[in-house]
C-alpha cells in the first residue's frame, strides 16, 4: 500500500529565510528612522548613528528599488534633492577657485534624508510614529528644563561660564527654544483635531508649558521673534480668516498693539528683545563692542561687500567664512567677532550661491508652502508652523549651517505625509 503524502497543513508556506530577513530589515530601518527623530533634539552622535543604521537597513531590505522610487516621487524629497544639486554646483564653483571640493559632512548630504526616510517610512502610521517620537523627546527635555527652573534638578556645569544656558538640557538656548516652539505647535494642532476632551486638555497644557519654557525659562530672542508669526497663524486658524477684509485689518492692528503691550509688560521679553537689543546696538555703533547684537551687525555689514563682488553666482560653497575672516583680521576683539556664518540664512545663500541660488531657495520655500496647504489637519498645521519657525528664525540665524537646527528641520520634513491629489486650500478652509 502506498503511504499517504504529506498533508496540506504540514506544507511550509512561509517565504524563504532570506526574504524574511530582508522584510525584517525594512522594519528595522523604519524603527531606526523613528529613533532618529527621537534623538535629534537630544544628541548629535546618536542622530548620526540612527541615520546611518536607517540607510544600512533600507539598502538591505526587500524591494529596495521600488521603495526608493516611491520615495523619489514625493515632491518634498524632490525639492530637497533640487537644493542638493544647487549646493553641489556651488561646491564645484569653489573647486574651480580653490582646488578644494567642500562636499564632506552632513551640510550637503542632509538633503538626501527625505529620500532616505521616505524609503522606510512608507505609510502614514510610520510617519506619525516618527512625529510622536520627536514630541516625546522634546516633552522629556521640557520636563527636565522645568525641573531645573524650579530647582529640583541641578543646572548644567556650563551655566557657570555661560549664564544664558540656564535651564537648557542638551542643546543651547536657541536650539532648545526652536524645538519647544515646534513642540507647542504640534500640541495645539493635535488639540484641534482630537475628539477626546481629556487628550485635548493634555495637549493644550503641554503647549502652554512649552511656551512658558520659551518665554520665562530660556529667554531666547530668536524664539521670541519666532513666536509672533506663530501666534498670528493660530489666530488666523482660530477664526480670523472668516472676517471681512476691513475687519481683519482692524483686528490685526489691535493684535499688533496687544503684542507690543505684551512684550513691554513681560519683563524677560522686554529686557531681551527690546532694551538689551537697543543697548547692544548703541554700544556697537560707538565702541564696536562684540555683544550678541553687535556681532550680528558686524557680520551683516561685512557680508554686503561679499555679495556686491559676486552677486549672480556667489563665491561658492563654504567660502563665506574665509572671506569674512580675512575682512576682520586686525580688528579689535577679533576672536569674539570670528564666526562660521553670518547668522542670517539668506545672506549666507546670496554670499555663497548668489542671487541665482536665492531664487531657487525662495522658489522651494513657496513650493513647500503650497504643498503644506494641501495636507489634512493636524499635519497641515504642524508643517505650516514648522515652515514659519524655519523662515522666521532664519532671519537671525543660519539654521542650515547648524547641525542641530539642520537635522531637526530636515528630519521633521522627511516625515511629511503625501498630500491628497484632490485637496486644495479652499477645500481645507
């Protein structure tokens, strides 16, 4: 008698071991990307490690070509790559003039991150996990900073040398302040969409605590400056857009007056944003004192001749610093005035990439804003605020030149969802 064949239940229908390992690598890459968003407000080396592991697992995972092609179709990834092309051309410009090709470091290669993270964060669920990871990390920083302010947690040792670092945790006060403003915006955006009263109270409380951290504990002037358009945006989202034109103008004037009154009657803001800036500018004009405001005025004043000497294509990537150093040699307080960038995003771009590069930069900002308007809430509000924070803070800092700022913005931007094909600003309003 013939023995019966194997039953259907005994047949192994699982995919081969190699295929399972590659699928697991894709999942590991997604979690490494999520970890990258968690550590970006905390630690620089950990951020680099998370990005490196994300790249490794993405390349080892299954369907590599299909995943990277899908990521490439995302408009934000293409925009980042367009700016990468501008930087590479600017680096070639530098190479022709100096025989040095400045393409090392993450300054240039960070433009690839939206493409990289898009290859592993392929679903809305994965992208939201990354945003939540970032929010959790900033919430931890916020609680520690508040503990320092109250006196429950000791201050960092750096405070003895730099008192303005008081209540900072892992970053300096401007970096922490920018992260707090993004976190507060995320909290308000989440509160406007949740249906749970308990969660709404929690989100609003977190946002208010973050604002208190910025205003009373960190006292960062860049954060104060950035807070103004954020408040205007949420006033618009709160119903201001429903009024007629003359009503909007009247309310805007009233809000401007209220904002000025708030600045004047809030001692930390008045001291840091009004009185100290005016005093520092006056002392710089008369004595060339290297205060925070004085250094910026010197940087901007020295950058204008650079722009005038090469207005179209600039001097090339990484050329602002040596040109500036040469221009201030022999100046009193040389070391105090010596900086690596002009503390103004657009001035740096025009100096190194010229007005041609600035036009591309502005076009990308406008295209990003139009894309954000097509998103559904809460992502639309989160990324609109992120856009406002980047543009406003860039008026007094070079965010792309700074590792912490650069990675915070580009990694958050890499988590932006794919906008609906039929969405429009009119529909979303």
